[in-house]
């Protein structure tokens, strides 16, 4: 094999080694960029999820407040009805008691 062929082979090997190093560096750069973009997307998704969670919680709080007010109103109506019933029966009960006392 001639010296010229050996030099040519060496040149090709060196350029291949350089191409490998450049490809490796490019791959590492692409990987780093992809990881950075991935982290940004994850953070963006987390922010959207937190925003949606806040909206859902606010809506649930409003529904709970409305339900609480409905229950309070219903309880107040029930209490007024019970008081009215008790007052109506009190006069009747007093009459019965007085009637029994007088009979004795």
C-alpha cells in the first residue's frame, strides 16, 4: 500500500471521527433542547391544571354556599312551622290541663 493511500485512509478516518464528534455534539444539543422544551410544556400544563383546579374549586364553593343557604332557609321554615304548631297546641293543652284540674 502506498503512502498516499495510507494518508488518504487516515484523512478519511479523521474526518469520520470528526463527523462522529459533531454528530454526538449535535445529538446532545438536540437532547438538551428537547428536555428544556419538555420541562416548559410540563410547567405550562401544571399552570393550566392549577388554573382549572382553582376554577373548579371556586364553582364548587359557590354551589356549596348556595346549598348551605337553601338548607338554612329550609331549616328556618321548619323551625317556624314547629313553633307555630307548638303555639297552636299549647292553647289546646292548657285547656285540657285546666279541664282536668277543675274536674278534680
